[in-house]
């Protein structure tokens, strides 16, 4: 006989009713757990997809930088030797003319100063290449950190530790890698500018000395007369004025680039400290110390 009152039956039927109720609740819990699992899986898939898209964008930028690196040019390795072969005879002629013209006390130190600022640009081109190689290694390291976490950790672990590491990776660590990359790029560009400034200074000095040296020396035979002496002195002063302007301009460029490199060095020093991840940085005591901070996505190990 059925119970028309709607109340649970008595006796054995009561036990069956409670058991059925427990089974219903368990089924609902299992269904909720499955839905939650599917939701987590969907979120992880979205996270992985976003990570892949982000790294594709980063990779495209890095490939562009690599192509730019491959397209870099530099002067011929024998340029410095060829320049000196032209510079020495011209400077000797200029020094001889300055001595005869009575301007040795002023002119010779200036000529020596100009020659002392002559440099070999190949060293700076080599340093630029070294920084570009470090930049490439830096970008590969950032890629390794990023893809390792999102492929080896994120799909399998949840909890406070996993979320904290993910936030640190997404919003801090990759940003610091990018900032290091920008600093390395600026240093590489500064070294490139320095190298080409040296090339420009060397060639300008060679042009000045090789053009004025013979002219000054040609005026020496006429220095025995007052007009000839005045002409030699005037030409020598013109040469020294141009020479001082060239040296002064080059020193100004070197000073500016040196200050820029010094500023970039300070930035890199400060950024290096940020990579020192301590307990206070991630707010874990320490990372992995409490197993409850790491929660597996499934019950399987």
C-alpha cells in the first residue's frame, strides 16, 4: 500500500529511502565535481592558449631582432691599418710645418691629442655582437621559463603556490626579462653608435691631416719672407682650429655615450636584484614547504 501522506515510509522502507537519498546526494556531488573539473580544464586550456599566443608574439619579435642582428654591418678588419698608413705621413708633415711656423708649443700637443683619440672600432663591433648573443640567450631563457610552467606545472597543479607562481611569472618575471632585453638592446645600439662615431672621427682626421699637411709643408719654403711667414702662420692656425673642433666634437660624443652606458649599467644592477626571489617575494614559506599549497588537479600523483 502506498503512503499517500508524502512522508517517508517506516521500517525497512525507511532504510531504503535514506539509502536512496544518500545515493542521490552522492550523484549530485559527483556531477558537481565533474562540472568543476571540466570548468578547471577549460580555464587551463584557455590559459595555455593565451600563453601560446603570447609566446608566438614574443617569438615573432625575437625573430625580427635576430634578422636585424644578421643584417648588421661593420667596417673592414684592415681599415684601421690602412688609416694609420695614411695618417702618419700627413701628421708628420703638419708637425714639421707647425714647428717652422713657430707654433710647435700649441700645435704639437693638439696633434698628439688628436692622434691619441684615434681608435680601432672593431673592438666595439665585437662587443656589440657579444651583447646581441646575450640578448638571444636571454630571450630563449624567458621562453623556457614560460613554456615550462604552462606545459609542465599549470595543467597538473592548483592551489596557492601554483597561483602565486603563475602571477609572478605573468606579471613580474617575464616583464623583468623584457626589461633586461631592452637594456641589452640599448647597450648594443650604444656600442654600435660608438663604433661608427670612431669610424667617422678617424676618417675626418685622415681627411684633415692628409689635405692640410702637404699644403702647410708647401708653404714652408716661403717662410723666409714676411708675407710667406704670415701665410704659413695663418694656414697653420686654420688647420689647428679645424683640428680642435674635430677633437672637441668627438670628445662630446664620447662623453654622451659614456653617460648613457653608465645609466644603463645602473638600471641593470637594480634589475638584477629583482631576480633574487626570496620568501617575501612570493609569500611562500618557503616555496613548496607546505604541501597544502600545491593541490593536484586530479587525485592521481
